[in-house]
């Protein structure tokens, strides 16, 4: 008889892990505080090795049928500086989280997983329990309050599949979605609490007057129901081997959103956890052994990437460093490919 595994958090990491374990016959119960389908604050741009994880788990074709698109180019804007549309060294996937999370949840259930939507876990994270609860909230990081906003819109014409606009308080990504809509998602920082976000989110996502972002969003027809926000983000890299719990996805560590690699890390960390957890379930590995193996694999895979991404994120918030980055990205294929490769 196999030992069962409990996964707390039915986001991308939890669901992917649950699917992988069910494919190996492991009994899985998943607790999810929310319900499906639901919008999430996310650029909805999947870039990096997570695509290979999805393919190896046999999920890519089904997702493509459900409405996953492909992105092959990106353009960057900061004030009057712009980097015209450039081919991405490796194509990304674009998909609404409204579609993606629900599709994975259905797949988990189809494979016999027990899903408990609307159920928040309040217990300990001991033997057999995996934390996939997403980001850990930290109201202030290094003196800044980081928050994210996102909404879907129509009537937005883009010069590339992904446009990144750098504004004084952060950055906004505009990503083409299958079906003709555009996802508009921003990460911002502020020294003080920002009031009225629920009313003023269009101003934040619309950028400063006279900016390219402002002109892009001027005629946008927002899908009001898709608006969501998140605050208390912490982008300080964490090491899995320093944790006492078994963690996957953002619960482990969060990579700066500008990389478009957070979802990929959720898929990758879930995939790295499948084999050790299956061995635990079959009685071939102790819980501590499985936890240690997963943490070691995650640190080996993610530590260099997190270091580069933290460096890029810091540079993007300093006008001079950002200008140098954009200059080099526009003129040097070697630099563009190097930065792209090292942050994913
Ligand atoms: C502004 C912004 C833009 C981003 N843009 C991108 C992008 O373009 N590309 C990209 O790849 N990534 C992006 N990301 C990151 C990406 O959204 C995350 O990395 C990804 O969602 C992580 O998945 P996860 O499963 O770890 O966490 P989540 O998707 O957050 O899922 C965690 C789940 O756990 C549940 N939960 C939490 N606590 C409990 C509990 N106690 N009991 C039960 N359930 C619980 C929650 O309800 C939630 O469903 C962005 C993030 C931000 C903030």
C-alpha cells in the first residue's frame, strides 16, 4: 500500500506535482483555498525550461488545445528609449491563468487526485505534506512595498508578442493571448502604502502621460472581472536546503517577474519533486530523505538563475543601469542571448 501525499496549494506547482504523482499511482490529496477558474496576477508569459517539464509530463498538447499560444518576439520601452521587436532566443508560451489553472485542476482530478477547492490548510507541514502555497507575504522588502496588478483588455495593438514598458515605479508587460486579447500586468514599488488601488489600477497600468505605454492602453477595453492585485511580494532569493519544509514553486522562492520564468520554476520544481516523493510513497525513501533530495535538486537548478535575475531586477530600477542594459540588448545579439539564457 502506497503512502499518500498531501499537497497544500492548488496553483501551478501544486497541480503539476499532483499530476506527476498520480501518473505514478501515488494517492494525492490537494487542499486549495480558492476555487477554479480564477484570474491570478501574472504576466501569463511562460519562458524557460518549464515548457520541457510540461512536455515530459505529457501536458503540452492538451494545453495547446485548451488555448495556449506561442510568443516569438519581445520589444522594450523606457521613456524615449526603445528596443524594437527582437526574436526571442526560444519561443515562450502565452496563456490566461483563468484557463491554465482550471485545465490542470481538471487533469489532476481526471487522473484520480482528490481536490478540495475552497479548503484552507491550517495544519503543520510535517511528514507527507508538501507546501505549494505560493509566495510568502512580506509587507516591506529593503524599504519598498512591492505590489502587482493585472487585467485583460481588448483594443490594444502591440509591436511584438510581448512588450515590456519600464516606468519610474516599476514595469508593465503586455502579452498577446490566444483569442485576440492582451494581458496587461505590472510590478510596482512604493515607499508608502498605496491607497485606492481598487479604483486607480487603470492609472498604474496605463503608465505616465506621453509614454508609449500610455498610448497603447489609451483605447483599451478592460475586462473588469479579470482585474486582480497582489501585495507584500518578496523577491529575495531563498535556498531550499535551508528550509525545514518540503516546498515547490513560489513557496520555495520567487524569481523577479521580468524574467517571465516564475511559472516555469513552478513546473520545474514540481517535476524535480515527483521522483523523490514517489519513492517516499512506495516506502523506498524516508520523508527527510525525499525532502533533502528535492531541496538539493532545486538549489542546483535555480541558484545561478536567481542570482542573475536579482541582478537584472536591481539594474532595471536604476535609470543609468537600465539604459545600459537596453543599449546592449538592442545592439548585441551575444548580450541579449546571454541575459536571456542566464535568467531562465
Ligand atoms: C506581477 C507579477 C507578474 C508575473 N508575471 C509572470 C510571467 O509573466 N511569467 C511567469 O512565468 N511568472 C510570472 N509571475 C510569477 C507566477 O505568477 C508565479 O511564479 C506562479 O504563479 C507560481 O505558482 P505557484 O503554484 O507556486 O503559486 P500560486 O500560483 O500562487 O498558487 C498557490 C496556491 O496556493 C493556495 N494556498 C495558499 N495558502 C493555502 C493554504 N493555507 N491552504 C490551501 N491553499 C492555499 C492559493 O490559493 C494558490 O492557489 C508573476 C508574478 C507577479 C507577482
